[in-house]
C-alpha cells in the first residue's frame, strides 16, 4: 500500500501525470522487485523537478523498473493469427499503459500485471483498458480488434487441485511447503486437460471485472458481460453472462454468423478495413447475410 506520509510527494506526482498504478510502493520501499509492474516513462531521467521531489534513488529505481519491464514486454507477440512477431517497440503511457508497436498496427496491453509478458500474444488494435492480471505462466493469446475492459483476471496456469484424488490440496511443488520441508511431489497430479492455451479470438468484447479460466477459448465475436466467470469454451458471436457464464443469446442468426466467420474481416489489411468504412456502419441485423459479401469493396 502507499505510505500516506508521502502525500505531498504523491500529490505532486499526480499533477505530473502519474497514477496510483505507478506510485504504489514507491514511497515506502527502495527494494527492487524482479517482476514489479510499477513503471515510469524514460524521459523522466531529465526531469529535475521529479528528482528533487522523490529523490535521486527513487527516481533511479523507477527508471530501472521501467527498463526491466520494457525489455520483458519486447518478448511479447503482436500481429494477426499466423503472422505474430515481437513488437518493434514498446512504450508506456500513463493513460493507456503498455503499447506494442508493429509495422502493421499497434496493440494496447493496458496496465497489465504479469510475470511472463513473453507468454502474451495480442492482435492488431486490440486493447486492454486499465489494470488487469494474468495469473500463471502458460500462453495467453488475444486476437485482433478485441475490446477488453479493466479488471480482468486471466488464469493461464493448469489447475493443481485434483477433483478425483484423495484431497484437492496442493501437496506438490508448493513453495510454502518446500520452505518447511513438507513437499510431496509425485509428478502425476497435474490436470492435463488444463494444459491448453487460454485464447481470446477476434472481435471479442469483455466487460469489466471478468475471470477467464485456464484453457478456455472465447470464440470470435463474443460478448462477455461484466463480472462474469468464463469456465468453458464459448460459441462464436454468443453473448455470455453470469458466474459461471452462460449463453443468453447469439448476436446474429446462424446464417449471418457463418457469413461473418467466412468473411474474417479481422484478417484484412488495414487499408481494406478503412476502405470498407460504410460496411462497418451497417446494422447487419436488418440485411440479408449474402448482402454483406456484396457490400465488401
């Protein structure tokens, strides 16, 4: 938590554009955290006012954190399905968080808390708004043109709580138990069904404060309502709400959904998307599905 004795420092820094995501723990600790996600823009190395307010040591710590994190996020992937590559640049913005840049188009990871940025793949122009958490070390793959609100919790690690064994307790490879000499690693308790990647496909909208469990695939065009927990794979263009999330309707008719999946507009070149601006402004619930193809320029 933030040390309130540093309130004057914090007020000044907020005026400079910082927020609590950046400031948390800065005023009460100089201990560098290997996977800390608190960060700062590189240009602040020349900002004498900030250095005078928070001190040279704290400023150097912030810069070290940013440099370390930036190098890790350079290991993430950006692009289209089958055409992902490392970003050519990674920047941090106090409003939007981390931005991955590619030759094609950028993608916005937001203020994400993760210990394995290199396990994340993000499609073109997708964004995570605000702060979210990736808990686990297995891959998280997010497609293009996804709109993901703040407060998401992505589980990307296989479950170690076996439902079919004598106990669901985690006896193996637990640092808590290893530290007290009580580790019982038998090597067979992992749930192999949960070793799949966690996948968010294309054109998915996820509202605030959802939980996405390990190995789940959220299909193209889905909408996930706020505060939902997605425990299993979804159907394309489905609308899901609740905990666990349940299908309440499809956005379009089956025929229209088939057309949209065949169209796969999210794989188009950016210039083609811009050229078809009028198509994206259509209310396609009011037109015959075959007319969608006819409208493509």
